[in-house]
C-alpha cells in the first residue's frame, strides 16, 4: 500500500543520512539496533525519497553536511536533530539528551567540525548503505510512497 509523501511526513519521524559516509552509515546501523519500536524511518539522502524530502524542505540535494530529522513535518538539523532523536531511545543513550543544555551555538560548532571532516576522519564508501530484508521495516522506501 502506498500513501502520499506529505502524509508520511506529517505522520512519521524520518531520519535522512549520508549513505556514502562510514560514520553516518554506522549511525543508521545504531538506529536499527536501538529503535525496536520503529519510532523512526531511515532514508539515505542519495535515495530518490531522500532527494524528494530534501527538495520539499529546500535543502541541498548535491552536498550533505548535516543529518536531517523530519519529526511529524517539522525539520531539525545538526545537534538539535541528534538530541531530538536520542531522547526517544532507551537508557543509557537517552541520557545524551542533557546535551540540550549546552548552548546551541557550541553544540552546532562541535557538530559541524565532525560533519565537515567526517570523510577524512571516518572514511567514505562508494557503495551505498545496504538495506537487508531483516531491517527493511526501519527504512522509508519509494514503494511506500505515491
């Protein structure tokens, strides 16, 4: 069954990640492992659905410098996206939500340093993230959207 992208965006929490980034793909693996209630759907920014969402929110579709969270239609990026995601996870990860008390300018400065250097620090792969049938329920795919 398919539904409109607008409907999915309004009813879901969607995390967009860079599937060519080793760190970002590890983040996707972490979310699959630590979100058994399927509170979030994942999509790579390189995927057609990821590109559509980026376009809807007027974000760049050719270079990716931040993780994106679309939480029931509202857009979050950088450290705020991370905090909003992590607070939904179980202990001990949920304790990282307290980083919200660090001023945003400082949090985002740290986030940007890692994000801008992530390929150099963690590597880049030409092979996109591999979704397997066992983890498919965690992902937002084109066949779900009309």
